[in-house]
C-alpha cells in the first residue's frame, strides 16, 4: 500500500528507484554516467541529503545544487524526460502531500536548471558558487 514520503528510508527508495531508471534511460544514461563516472555512491548520498532537506525539512544538505549542472550538454527534451521519470517513480511508490511536493519541486528544478543552463550557454557570465 502506498503512503506519503515521511522518512529517510522513503527518500532513499525514491532516489535509488529514480536513478536506477535514469541509468537505464537511452536519453539520459550517458549524460549522467559520463559526469558521475564511478562516483555513484557519493552522488546518491548527496541526493538523499538534498531530498531529505527539501521534503522532510531535516537540514542535511548544504551547497548549491545548480553549479555541478551548469555545463551539462542538455536541452529541453532532457529535462522533460527527467521529470517524466521522476514523476512516474514518485507515483509508483508514494501518495500524499509530500509526494505531490516532490513532483512540484522536481518540475520547478527542471525549469530553473534549463533556464539557467541556457543562460550560461549564451552569456559569458560564470555561475556563482
């Protein structure tokens, strides 16, 4: 039976399931694997902390989430696929207010990252750390 996202174990299920699908997705897998290489455990740990902070309001993530993404070779269709997979994983495992917030936050991040990546592609400015 589905329940809302309420624990760190729920966050880990969400993150592990999502990135498991991303690593198999024909459009996204090469982008992620080339950037992350053999650092998947560290990346997943960082994502647990990020989503724990965002959804559970347990402040364990510190940093700037955009900077590592600033020079990724991605376009709108990559973000659309990311959101599609993310929402599907949330809906497969969870239901409730935090699950809906996760989907909203994922969509919001995709839009913001896309906008900022396009901006930095077309301008000489450097993202702030």
